[in-house]
């Protein structure tokens, strides 16, 4: 891949990660794509995301469906120790560490031994974070020693774009839910007003009096007021059912 093609592909990926305002958005697939793009742009052996649970502990891991079993195993090891655990604890990037070094073996003995066994020469992690909100961390496993090629910065850029996309979709989903609730509340209010008007006209009483009758019936029968109003509008309730002391056309 030429430098120009790589830059264009990276730009297209950032747009892809931002395009999350859709109804059938899948967060797991979104994170899986992040792992795929890390392999593509960073020459990594594999990558994956460890999400934070509500308790603040490392939780589910997400990786590409095509990842080798060794990568999935390393993500599980990092639940206990490794760069991603440090990134989750600090909320900052854990810079690339050569796994052949004594320092790596001393910091993460089990993880380092497993990574070297799978041919991983270095590893690093970056947070999925936006301002004070930390969602998780991205692990990248490289088959070569750390370099000055800007891999960490690219990984952080991809993680940032992914995080923005996730948070935008979360807000979008919340607004859609709120809008639906408001529409239903408005429709419910319209039905109740319609039922009040129908009863007031039929009985020759005030709208407030008709409303009191609706409310009393709903309480006696432990029904939502909107359900009673709907039944009145569709003439599924007679006057006698609504008001036992009243007789009249039903």
C-alpha cells in the first residue's frame, strides 16, 4: 500500500467510524472493525478491545472474528496483567514495550511469556476515552520491536474515532427513545382529551366532570388512564360501565 493510498484509506476509516447514527448499529461489530483496521494500518499480528464493566473492572473482550486463537488468548491474559490493564487503570496509553526485555518479564511475567510464545515482539495499549468517560482500551500486538513510526499515535487516533462513534450512537439512541416517549405521551394526551370531549358532549357535563369519571373508572379497575380513554374513543366501554349510576346511550 503506497503512502498516498494509506492516507486516503485511513481518512475513509475515520469517516466509517464516525458513521454510527443508524438504527441497526452494532457496537460489537464496530469494535471488531477497529481491531481489523489496526492489523491493516499498523502491521499488527492482532488487536482487540477490553471493555470496562460498570464496576470499573475489565469486562468483555471484542476482537475480529478472523483473529487467531493466540490473539484471543492474549486478550484474556490481559484481564489480569499487561499493557491494557495498565491503560484501563490510568486512562492513558501504555507505550510499546519490547517483550524480550527484562522489564517486560518483570512487569507481566505470564502475559509476556504467552506473547513471546505466539511470536509477539512488542505490545501497547491505548484508551477508548472521551474527556472523562473511559469505555475500555485497545490492545495491539506487533510482530516487530517498537519503532518510531507513529504506530501508537495512529492507534490512538483510531481508538478516539471509534469512541466518538460509540458515544454519538449512544446519544442518538437515547434521543430516539425520548422522542418516542414524547410522541406516545402526546398521543395519550390527545386520546384522553378526545374521550373527555365525547363524554362531556354525550352527558351534557363539563370536561372536568367527564375526566373525573374516566379517572375513577381507571382507579377502580386498576387500568392505565390512556387505556380507558382509548376504549371510550373506540366505544368499547358503555356509559353504564363507566358510571354505574348513569343511564344513557352507550
